[in-house]
């Protein structure tokens, strides 16, 4: 069972100066999906109102923020890599400039091989032209004695991390300064679908409302028919005996964040979807960490989030087939940091100009009621 802690808020003190204003879009949720969509719509000159309860679970708030173009057990180029990674650099750098903050931290990933068979498999794949922009040989400092890499490894380029909590908090402050952010639970029963194809929410008018709620979609009566597969993820915060300069990734990642502190993650759990850290996840992560590095460490924190993953591991973006004033942008899963900027931009192109969405994210791929 999926548990959600609901914190009640009131709109009474928020909406008085919004009642006579017509927004282009209301966005429900300010995780990675909602935040990226808000920025893309604002850049397109649209009037946006974000309604969000930051105290309900958002996996974005505890995400490590790693972006990585070569992933998985088979070391394959991630879906849409050629489009995603240039787009994410441009997007996060533009937001950094807009808000005068640092968000993007390019950092190579050292990927040690698990065994000789994996090394042979990768050497063959790496000869393909489509992989060449994303990797290089591991030499020098990357062959550290503190890392178990008896079979060698390679460097993944165009990788790094985004400071996700900073991104979300700074955007929230920016939206509040523009009077286009409300901190509140969303009450579906108070949403009115108007005959002219717009919406009214407690007196606030908008042309469309887009739901970017993450796991909260389980409570959404308009889109809870979509097949999600929520996944609980846990991270450890560790103190290392010495600093590391790159991200290490083999069955578990080590992401350096300060001089001698790092994130270690991440676990996957599909049955227990409570928001409580577990000893099981901690032991699993520590076991994998000890198989990756000889570095002494101590654990000083553990974080939990529920990823809004989908059955086919592709996000959802589109409009409801019966109520075209309702839309959804959700299901980014564990790769949200790289998927959000590009797909939010594609969704805006669809909303504003009718450009076709990638077939993999369309709602009608699940059959039945969904369409875009």
C-alpha cells in the first residue's frame, strides 16, 4: 500500500489578489517535473501559477541529482541521450544565471568493470560511433588504489550532478516573488471544468491545469488510471576518510558533495512504500559500498523518497482525452534530472504549437482512455 501524509493548508490568505487574474497554466506540484515545466512556460512568456505542498513526499527533494548518459547493467546509452544532455546543460545554466546561483556541477563518472566479461562487452560497444562522445579511457588519478577495479574501467563524460534542493528552493522563492506560487494541498473536488474549455480552482481562472504531482497522482481522479510503478529509494550520507574527485558507480554510486562527505545510493524497493528509512536498505547500500571502495567511512544520515516510476520506464506527458484543459507531466523516475528539461520543453512545444510529442511519452501508449 502507498501511504501519503496529507498536511492541510488554506488558500484563504493566498487567493484574494489572484481572483481577477487569468493564468495561462496552473501547475500542481513543484518537484523536478513541475519546476522544469514552470520554467519552460515562463520562458515562453506564459502566466503560470504553481500550487504545491512541499511537505508531502517528493523524491526530488532527496534526489542525488546525478546525470549519466551510460547506465544500467548492460552499459547502454540512455534513452534520448543525444538530445537530453545538451538540453540539460543549457537549461540549468540558464536558471543559474537567472537566479545568480550555482546548480550544475559537471563531474566525470569512473565506472569500474564487474568482471572480465563485462570489460570485453564494453570494449566492443565502445567502438560504435554513437558512444564515442560519452566516454574516454581511465588513466592517471582514476585508477585509484582505494577503488576495487582489478578488471579496469572507463570514464563517462557529459556527466555530473545538479543541486536539486537548491534548484527547487530557489525556484520557489522566485515564484513567490512574482506572486505565482501557493503553498497548499490541492483539493480535486474544488476544481471546476468550465464549458469554454478552461478551469476554475477556488476562484482562480486558468486556461489549463497540468498535474506534476509525483506519487500524489495516486489520489488524482483524472489520471490515476495510468499504470505507475512507484519505487522507494534510499540514500546514505557518509563521511569519507579522504576526499574523492569523481563520481564512482558500480552497483552503487558514491557522489562527493563536500570535501569529505558524499551521498551513497540508491536502493530500490517496490513493496514497502512507507517513508521510513530501513535497516535493510542501509545494509544493502553498505554491502555494495564495501565492494566498491576500501575507503573507511561513517554513516551520518539516511534519506527516503518515493520515485514516480512507470511500468514501461517512460514518463507521461499529454492532455486528458475527455477534458483537454487537464494535462499531466509525471513519471520521470530515477532519471528525472536529465529528462525534465528536455521533455518539459517538448511538452511546451506541444501545448503552444501542436508539435507532436515523442511517442514513448504519449498517454495513448497504455491503451484505453489515454491519449494526447
